[in-house]
C-alpha cells in the first residue's frame, strides 16, 4: 500500500475553535459596528470566512471585513482554542505507523499554523484557504491516502481526491448527513480514530 498520509480538517475536527472564533467576531463587531450573532456563526463552522461574513456585511464590505477579522484573529482566537478529544492521539497514531499528517482547511494556512503550534499538534504539512472540491488538489499534491473531517464538504473533498473520507460527528453535520455525503466511516469523535486506523490498515493489507 502507499505510504500512509492522512489529511485532517482543522476546525471542529482537530481543534475546538468556537470560543476563539466567537471572541474574534465580537471584536470585529466592536470595530465595525456591525451586529454578528456569534452563536449562529459557531454553530455552522466549515465554509470559508467570506461565506459567513456575507450573512452580516453588505457585499461591498465583505473583503474589508475579512481583512479586519484576520488582523484580529491572532490576538483573540488562538489562546481560547483547545484540541478536540482524541486529536493528539489521532496524530500520534498516524506517526506511529510511519505515516504523515496533513492539515487541509478553509482557514488561512498561517492562522491554522498558529493554532497547531500553540497546541503542540505536530503535523507535517498545512494547506489553507481551501474548501470542498478545492481541498482535493492539496490532498492529491501531498499524496493523501485518507481525509478526516466533520463537514459534508470534507467528504466531497475526499471523494473528489479519490481517497476514503473518514468523518467525525463533532461539527455542524450529523452522522446521517456525513454518511449520505459519502463517508466510509463515521466516528463519534477522534478518540475512536486510532482503533479505526488500525482496522483500515489491516483490511488494506488483506486486499
């Protein structure tokens, strides 16, 4: 089989960034005077930033709002963010098999790297500012053998890249929605990932 290279989504897959994202949107509201329902925002993480901003800002202000949000993000979002349950063990499980870990996320790569470095999550590559089918390009470039995510768009990415999509029901999408989107396996969270990875590798060796 090819070298194990597992891609992971970031928000609500490897990290719980809801408190930090909420804090950043509150700071953005304070700066711009534009109301944002932060509870609604953090209930639907996954799509690109501009998609969310378009719910609150006029179209001609979205780009400026995105720049302001990203300027505020390091000060407000990094410290409150915590690893998702099982995230550290999931990364270690891939490395224990001699594999590589990618993070492929809709978040800007530089901001994703701030989270990973702050939390000590040892990944090998980070590609950002990608969503749904766009993620497939990065998965192919890095030779990903699997992709793990919490959103139906992550399963689209895996399918487009031609690799198994492994889902965790820790984000805005239900287990049923993730299965319908093509997930080959749906876990409650990443605590079940090491055992699932061992099963995947064992089955591959038997083929």
